[in-house]
């Protein structure tokens, strides 16, 4: 084999060894890669809708609002289906559940690419939402059981990186396919990695023991001295809880409600930019399809740095005694994101906007790993799937509303010219990002107590 052929293989092996060292062994490395790939596949699909928007508009004679609707119906259906999926996550094999849902997802992709009219395309997106509703609950539950609590923000950074990589791949590959071939192939190519991922989840990822880390660890150092809320200590088996009892319990935890709201507000802006960002960049800066796609991929690299860095930072701060790091880090990041994005969206100069967009993307993505780890901290392990489902209902609802609201505002502010009012609409969509940063401050007084209460529930056998 030539040196040129050996070089990429050596680099890939080095990357695998580095990741294995970071996460704690080959089994956990496999878990990180496969769970990240689940998020990546879903993100690539949603990004593809935005990447081919310029092709879909003339093909179906639709505007920005109708493009947004294609993403919105997927997310609204996911919001409806996620609670029953969360119940399944807490009761049956999560790895097999993910594998089966991805197979059904592939079938829905086939139907979407074969659509002969806009209604058929919308119906295929509805089906996609129903079959991808297992993703977030299953990933949250599996992450909690594969990795100990002290490392979860850092590990979540790697797993959530898959969402950003998937979005970048969706934009780049699907966008370029749309540039020289039919938009249908921009969706259909996703079937190949989907089938491969389903097979890998079914055959290569073993189901971990539920709640092992929570039952066997001593009380967290950062929660020492925190008051336990005896009223919320769960002493029954979570599997025996009815749906509505579980939902009421999840929503009775103050920190969890704050995290749910803040996360959903951040994803509102994220989804608006993921769906309509390519239209904005093309129209605002007068760029071609390939150039605009490449620009968004660059922003994705900044976001990837943010999501990996924030998980490491919050875990490091926690080890240094900063007990509320998983709350304070995302609070600051939300506010920094709004500050960076606002002048970038307003500017008409690419040289000014690009560094601001990279900083804004990094800060926005930095909010997620510590918040996701914090949600596991404050919840008994037997409820992780259903708790994530409750969170996903609001998150997916706001995500689904984002393209519709922003698309409507863009059409209204742009006087019906597709994409011409997007800069104003996206500026308005930044308001929830800033609000999320301020809302998180209210969790600083309850996080340690709620985490200590979850520990008490785990020791009581929940």
C-alpha cells in the first residue's frame, strides 16, 4: 500500500484511539459513535429540507412558509409520538427500539423522495416525525446508563456533536446533489447510512444495565450539604407509575421545568436557522448554492467546537467545586450567542458576519451538553426516557413552530418576495435565545437540591 493510501487510514485509527481514551474504552466509544450517528441521521434529514429549499420552491410552486411547514410537520408529529415512545424506552430494549425506528424512517424517506405533489411530501414528513420520536428519549436513557454522572456533560458534547456533523453533512452533500441532480436524490442517499446504522444498533450495541451508575455511586461531592426534598424522593419502582403520574412527577421538579423551557427556546432559533439559513445566506449575500452551503458548513465547525468544549468545561468546573456549572455555563452561552448573532444578521458584509456567526453558533451549541447532563442529574434513572419525552414535547413543538413563524414573518416583512425579509425575522427569533439565558438563572437556587433528591430516590430503589 502506498504512503498516500496509508495516511488517511492512520489518521482514522489515531482518531478512534483518541476517542476511546476520552470516553473510557471500546464499548463506550462504540456507544458514543452510534448514538451520535442517530442524532446525525435525523439532523441530516432536517437539514436536507433546507438545503434543497431552492429546488422545492419551483418544483411545487411554494414559498418560504411552505418550506418551513415541511420541517414543522415532522417535529409536531414527533412531539405527539414522543411520550408513548418514552414509555417504551423505559420498559423495553432501547437499542432494538432505535434500530427498528430507523428502518421505518428509511421507508418514509423513500416515500418522500418519490412524492409527486406537495401533499404527498407533507404526509411523508408526518411519517418521519412519528418514527424518529424514539431518538431523544432513548439516547438520554442510554447515555445515563453507559456513562457515570461526573463525565456526562463531556460525553454529551461528543454525542451532540453528531447532530451538528449530521446537519453539516446534510447541507453539504444534499445541497450539492441538488445542484447537479434531482432534489429527490438529496433525500434518497440518506437511506444507505440509515440502513447501515440500523444494522449496527441491532447487532453491535449491547443493552446496558439500567440505573447501575446511580445505584452504586456515593452522593455527588457537588451536592454535599444540599437539602433533599423528601416530598419528591421516589420510593416506588418507576415502571409501576402510570403515564400521568410520571408526567406530573417530572414536571414537579423545578429545575427540570426551567431546563425544559430554556432548551426549547434555544432550539426555536436553531431550527429556524437550520431550515431557512441557506435561503437567508443566498439572498442576503447574493451567493450561489454551493458557496452558501460551504459557508454553513464552516459555521457548523464552529458549533461543533462549542458543543465539545462546553461539556468538557462544565465537567472541569464541577470537579473544581463550581457546583452549579451545568447551569451557569449554558446561561452565559445563551446570552453570548444572542450578542454575537444579532450584529451578524444585520450586517451585509460577509467579512464582518462570518466571525460573528461562528461565535454565535459556537455559543448556542455550547448550551446543550451541560443542560442535558443536568437533566439526568436531577431525575431518577427509571424515569429518564419519559422525562426526556416530556422535554421533547415542548422542544419539538417550538422547533416545529420556528420555521412556520419565521417563514411567515419573512414573507410578511419581505412583502411576499421569498427570503427577502429573513434577516428581520431571524433577528426577532433571537429574542427567545436571550430569554433562555435569563430563565436559567432561576435554576441556580434549585439544581443542587433537586440533584440530591434524585440521588436519594436512586438509593431508595427507584
